[in-house]
């Protein structure tokens, strides 16, 4: 299991903001090219299983919800740094 620090862009009407979170992923959450699978990561982030890609918004949306989600940045966390990040509630 690997830990990643992700930044998600959230589109909410006329507003756009970022949310940051540490997530734990296993091998099944990676695409065939070895990078994180955005859809699987956003399902972990939102807790919603029914995300669908919206071409106009260029982001994933929960059905019947106006918010859009897109991975802005992700970086693997070194296991030695994880306790420090948790200590300071990052």
C-alpha cells in the first residue's frame, strides 16, 4: 500500500477551489501505465461510486450534482514522512 498527497480541483458553479488530502492506495488503483487512475482516486476522495466524466466540464461529476472533480496534482509520500504529516493533521 502506498500513500499519496493529492490535490483535487472542485468546480462548484462559478467557483473553483482546491482540496488536499492524504489517501492510501493499493495496486488496483493504478492505471496500466503505472500512474494513479483518476476515477478510482476520485471515488476514494468523494466516497461516491457513480462518478461519470463530463466532456463539457472536463471533470468527473456525481449524477444529479452540479459539482465537478478533477485531480490537479498527486505526489507519493515517503513512508518516513507520513507520521510527521499525520502529527500536524495535513
